[in-house]
C-alpha cells in the first residue's frame, strides 16, 4: 500500500517524531545535541516556524511545530540532511542515520496542545535521564528549561505556551509545573502515540463510547483530533491537492508561472534572473517563489537556481509575501491566470 502524503498548511500544528535507523543512537554526545539545536534554531527563525516544545533523546527527537511560511517537510529535510552529513563526518560513519520517514501528526490545538507540551518535555524523566522536574528545568536538551526561564532560547515560542497556563509569567510557570507533575504519573498515552482510529478519536474510551452510541468516527493516522477536525482537515487537504493536481495536469510549471507573472506586472522575464536591486523585480521574484512553493510544490532550490539567488533568499522572500496583503492579492490574481481556462494557447 503506498504511503500517504503529508498534510500541512500555514498555521497547522504538528507533533513530529524522528527516530534513528533501526532505533540506533542519533546523538553520541553533547556536541551532537548542540549541533542539532543550532541547526534547529536557525531554521525555525529563518522560516518563521513556531516551536512550542522539543526534546532530544538518545535515539529519537520530539518536536512540536506550527507551520510558518515554509512547509514542515522542507524544514525537516534541511534539518535532518544537514545534521546527518555532519554527524557521519564527525563520527566517521556511512549510510543512513534516520529512519526513512519521520512521523508527522497534524494536531487539533484546543484539546491537545497542553497535553503535548507535557508529554514531549517529560520524555527525559520517563527515560531516567533526569530525576525530576527540578533537574528537567536545567537540562539543556528539551524546551522545558526555556519555559521555566532557566535557559535562554530566543527562537522558542515560550510566550504562547505560557499564556495557555496563566495570565502572568510566574503564575503560568507554576501551573505548567503542576501540569507536568500530573502528567508524570501517566503511562504511555495511546491517544498521543497510537494510530488511526484510536488517535483520531482521542483514545479507546472515546472509540468504545462512539460504537456504543452508534456514532460514526472519521479517522486518519496522520491526524490527532476529533472526528469533525479530521473531516475538515482532510477536506482542506483534498482541495489543495486537487488544485495542485489540476494545475500540474494542465502543464503549469515554474516556467508557465514566471511567464504569467511577467505578463501581469509587465516586466521582461530576463530581468528576474539579473543581478538588479530594483524593488519591483525583487517583489515579483518573491511572489513567484511564494506561488511556486505553496501552490505548485516546486522546491525553493529550483526557484533559487532559476533566479540565480541563494536558497535562503527564497525562504525570506516567501515569508515577506505571507505578511504582505498587497502581494497576497497579487498572488491570487496571478493564480487566476494559471487556471486551465485562462491559459493562453
């Protein structure tokens, strides 16, 4: 059975689990962990991805992200590839470091964000790496220390998480500590780590209650949330997939997109690949990068190569478009020009 595609969208909440191949170690020492964190911090800030929780274990990593201007799949590819190359070079090893496919679960925020913050950060306590919450607060390889104000992590979104627990920082930290204390007594959480129907329904009890009451439950192993959340998420994902498939089937690629944008803005296509610093050209490049990566699934590297610019420049440009209402409207106009009925033969 072919594997299912990732589900993602700007603002989506993801619980990501990365394991070493054959469950082997992916961190041999603190230098490895520090390298991973350094790479993570750069990517999170560069892509405007919000990181709410994280934990580095011996043979796996937990991350809790909200998608920003760049798809989670792109971020994870850069993070894991860069780390694996450096790890293999440093330890004089060859071959794959991670399992072929990391697990990414799109989560419904209201019922699960607080639970996931506790579940992820408690991993070192459950594994016996640290003795208790006091030790966890100063342990440098989870996000809990930053939430408790013991470790500085400017790239971690502590404000949003703390606001979930209290109106002031001191109150929030106290309640967060109480929350983790309560969760530390729980065992393996099927609704957070299980799959399919169990995960989507929120645990076996919810499944049994639904069957008893003859309620149909929508489920998907890529999603953690209520039946309604699963339905709405899959519908939105289907719409995005169908739109992308329609454009591809009509032969819409990066070249066609560039031609449409140049017609709309009345500029010469050659100017886009030049070294000019003109603001209007930079804005058109940014808009093309945004549509290409978000709507056509064209890689940022391909866009960068086409325009003779750095890959990071494409990421920055995409972020600018996402926060620029004028460019968003222009993107909609260019997209409408790409509809099969609008393509000029």
